[in-house]
C-alpha cells in the first residue's frame, strides 16, 4: 500500500487502456512516448476528440449502409455483363 497522495493502483490499467486505444485508433498520429509523457489534460482532450470523430464516422457509415440497403448486392457497373 502506498503512503503518499498519488494515484491509486486502479489507475494504471485505465491509463494503459486509454494509451492503447489512442495508439490504435489514431492510425499512427501519436507514439507511445508522446502519449505517456503528454500532460493529462491534453491527453484527455485528444482522447475525447478522437472518440467524437470515430463516433461521427461510425454514424455516417451506418447511415450510408441503411440508405443503400435494397436487399440485393451492389454490383459495380464494370462487373455487369453486357446482356443486362
């Protein structure tokens, strides 16, 4: 048990989960060292912005997939035979 006013033992897994998610979903925009040494308020800001962006992209993909759902596969014009 620690006897100083620091972060609890439960913080480390939370920190490393956040670092992993930011490294994975930012597609190389950050390095592990960048994120680990970044001030907490900046890392939190970037984490929230990245989460918002991913949610926006997911919503756009969901909206697009729902509007084109005709029950038939979407065959590109170059792949269709000339008899159609």
